[in-house]
C-alpha cells in the first residue's frame, strides 16, 4: 500500500485508511518499531487499563478477600528449603 506524506504543522505525516484502523483495532496510539530499514506500526493496547482504580474500589468495599487460603494444610514446605 502506498501512502502520501502530508504536512502537519511543522512536521510531516501520513493518514491511515479507516479500513486499516478498524482491521488492526488501532485506537489512539501506535508503537513505531525501526527494524532493518523498515518502519513497523504496531497498535498499542492497554488490557489492564483501569485495574488500579478497580482494585482500590474493591478494597474500599471489602471485596478483596482471598478466595482460598494461600497455604494449604497438606502443603510440604520442607522440599523448598
């Protein structure tokens, strides 16, 4: 695919077609990778975005309890020493 370079203020850039943006699920940012004479654009995803606020809310509501004990009764810890 060939794209035209356009002037954007004092810089230059290019526009990605809507079909590519949708196909590769590009949101607000892309990562630019320079590799062996190539420019590679990779969509940036934040799969854990908002987790910190969610964890704080869980803690405030007392919902951050363990679902099961972190040490089991029949666990042999001697083998790790």
